[in-house]
């Protein structure tokens, strides 16, 4: 089956469906776009090029092209632009790509000719919908975990703790010390291993092994010399495994004092008259949060029930590709928290391939869900209205530096012009499709959960757990 992309654009496409949920996209970058990109590249190079008879920065693009050679400059232009043209081609083709593409580039075009390239890639599988109406799905009642309630109150105590000086008392694990220190390596001061007035909780594990334990028993005003070694897997490779001497002066020893959990604490910490009022407020918040969680679980269970009644064939190659995508997304999230891939792999103690393979079941189910949702959107002609698009945009736009909020209609127009509206619309129609399934489902009481410990999640989806790296000297 071949279908042609509709609108006139810089990149025209035709799509051929292949077996195993793959497609071939024949892409044509029209001659005008090729020439525009070539001219743009020539103009950028011309700013730094020196040509007799022309002022620097004022060399016309045709002169640059003749001087460097059209084919040479076009080759560099294509290398620079192919990623953008690929993205445009995928959007024009209206496909949901999965995995890495195989891109075959045709010969460089002559003047006035189009550039052709071919993309082969996996796409979201198709679903044959079953009877998704009238599903009966268990929905658990929201509950408040008393241990969680107690933990919330304890966290409030921690946030309102005060530090009291302990003159003359020896520092213990759990105490805070105010320290100056200098790191000495090979007889010279290590600039990045120096700090003044640093507050350190003994036992927090922030600093390299032996540093914090080496200060246990110290008193205010005491000086200590710590002979330590950087870990073999230390983040700064030039320091990994090397010995270092830290000369530490303990300025103060402080003990953390938690407030009593009583009416006075409830008033000071949260403005309630009694501890019971505070406890009830926390209980209401926890119950509300669990109600939202129970609703999310129910919606997912309803969708899974609809998936069970539908037919979706998911090739193994797509499952592997999606799980790899989930792994890469998780790594980016961890990187934003300052956790490197190598650091996580050391914590997880599994090879990368095993982590990706552990995510196959979740990846397969995610693909089935998406296929059913898309099939329902098409079957029921679900669309994203202008008002819905504007509402989502208004939730996402942020004020500029002057505090002015952008006009959402102008943002929407810009998204349409740049061909970036489809993803936004797809998210809206997907939500509406799930809303439709849920509206036709009936919730039944869920059986009580068995009294068992919850195992840690597996696969790439488990990587979102907090795993803060150690804050180490140097």
C-alpha cells in the first residue's frame, strides 16, 4: 500500500508499508529547499572567507559556491541538514517511528534538481479493536497508609529541626560539623580539594570514604590529618585511586534537635491550633493523593482490558527498539539529576543489555496500548479542538523575561506553521480516547492486596528512582 503526503512542502514523501510493522519513506527535498540551504551555507562561510575584490563578510553566496565548488559545499550542506529533513519527512509522512532509522541517501542533485533519500523504520503497530464498551474493571478504594502519615510528620520535624552548638562535646554520627579543610597531594595543595566553613553531617556519605568517620570524636577547635585514598571509580579520573592528605580544622560541633510533636509544633510549623488538626490535614492530603493514584491505576487497567479484547501483533524488533528508547530516556532523566550512565550501572550491577531486556514486557504492553488508542481515535473520529489545543498551550507556556505571557493563539499559529502541532494534538486525542473507554466501563470493588513486600520495578522504567550521587571533595 502506498499513500502520498498531502501538502506542498520543502520535503515531499510517499510511504510504502512493509512487513513486521515497518515502512519505507521515499523523501524528496524539493529543488528550492536544496538551493535555499546551499545559499544559506555559502552565506555563513562567506562571512569568514577572504576573496580579492570583496570586503570580508560581504561576499555573495554565488561567489562562495564557485570558489569552493558546488559539489563540495552541497555535500557539507546535506550532512548538516539531513537530520532536519529527516524530521520533516517523518512529520509529513504522518508516521510514529520506533527505533533507529535506516537512511539511504541518493546522489547529490545538480542545479535545479531535488534531493532524494529513503528511510526504512519501524512504526507503531496497528490494532483491530474488540468490544471495548461495557468493561468491568476492579478499582481499589483510596486509603491512607498510617506509616506514610507518620513519615510525613517526621519529615516536617526534620525540616523544622535546629542545630545547637556542642562546645567541648565529641562529635558523633548524626552530628553536624563546621569545617575548613585543605587537600594535599604529592606535597602540593589541591585547589578543588579545599573548603572553608563547610557544614557536614557525619554519616551522610557525602564525602569520600574515611573522611566523615575520621572526624568522629573530634571537638570544636581540633585539627586532624586524614590520610585517605580516592575511590577507583571516582568521577574525576585524574584523581581516581590516588592517595590524598586532608588537613581538617573542626570549627564547631552541632547537634540536630528535633521539635516535639505537639500542639506547639503544629502551630509553629503549619499554623494549626492542635496536633490533631495538623495530623488530619496531612491525612486529607495523603488520601487525595492516593485517590488520584487509584484513578490513574484504574484508567490504565481499563485500557489494558480493552487491549485484551483487541488484536495487536507486536514484532519483537519493535519491542526491543521501544525498550531501548525507554532506557535512553531514563538515562537522560538521570543525567539531569547529575547521575551518569556509568554511575547507575555500578549501582544496578547489571549489564546494559540485561536492563534493556528486562524492559521488554513493559515496552510490549506500551505499544499495544498505543495501538488500541490510535485505532479508537480513528474509529470514533476523535479530534483535538482549537479550544483544547489552546488550553494545553496555556498550561505549558511560561512568561518571558519581562513577565509577559505569550499569546497562546500566536504560539498555536507558530506550531502549525512549523509542523509541530501533530504531537500536541495526538496527546489530546489519546486522552480523550481513554476517557471514552473509561466512561463506558464499570468499576467493581478490587480484592484486598496480599500482604507482601513490593519488589523494585525492573527494566528501563525503573531508572526514574532517586539515586543521588555522593557530594565529594575535589
